[in-house]
């Protein structure tokens, strides 16, 4: 692939997915300095990846696959520097004290709470939830992550049910 085609694909990807990639970086990294590092690493990895892009999948699938793979690698490397208490969706327990009502929270506060929960997830579950929040279809999430469509649907359903319980419990408190 020529460098100009690589540059063109990169510019197109950043134009279409730049905002979503920034939001995804927030989902993977809460620390603002580390988040900026991750965003830069995502852009570099994406640009480098277009040298190998052959068009056998959509641009969207390619971008998400590269970005999430790089983000997972970044998080794993950062784990050496700090310990985190990750859990799978199935293991995640939300304490009653931490819950709050969605009616009392504005949209940004609610999203911050959801991202805080996602921040506790194992990287594979985090990847699925972040793609879901970006509006990526279940079939595309399965293709990007290599997980079956049924497993993706199950994880999304469990996550939504957990959020419903959390906010319902907060409303009763």
C-alpha cells in the first residue's frame, strides 16, 4: 500500500471515528494523562495498521478491532504500574450504598457512573460494552472481538439488567 493511501485511510478513519475513539479511551483509562497517551497510541496503531488493510472487512470493523486490541494491550501494560480490581460482568456486584437514582443524575453523571462500572470490567467485557455504547451492532461486535454473537448478546443483556437493578435499588434508598 502506498503511504498516501495509508494516510487517506487514516484521515477518513479519524474523521469518522475520532470522537468515538476518544470516548473509548476514556472507557479504558480514567487517568487523564494516561488517557492522552492511550489516544496517541491508538492513532499511531491505527495509522500503522492501514499498511496491512486489504478491505476484506469494513473500515468500521478494522478501526474498532485495531483500537480495542491496542487499548487492551495498553491496559495490560499499565497494570504492571498499578493494581486494579477487575471483575467479569458475571462477578460484578454493585453495592447498595454506591447506587443512586438516574432521576437525580444528569446525563453526564449517569454516563460517568456507567463508565466507572465499565472501568471495573475485565478488558474483554469492557471492549464489548464500550462498542455497544458506541452503537456498534451485536454482529459487528462479535466480528471485532472474536466472541460469538450469542455471547455478546448475553453479556449486553446481563450488563443492562445489572444497571437496571443498580439504579432501581438507588431509587428505593
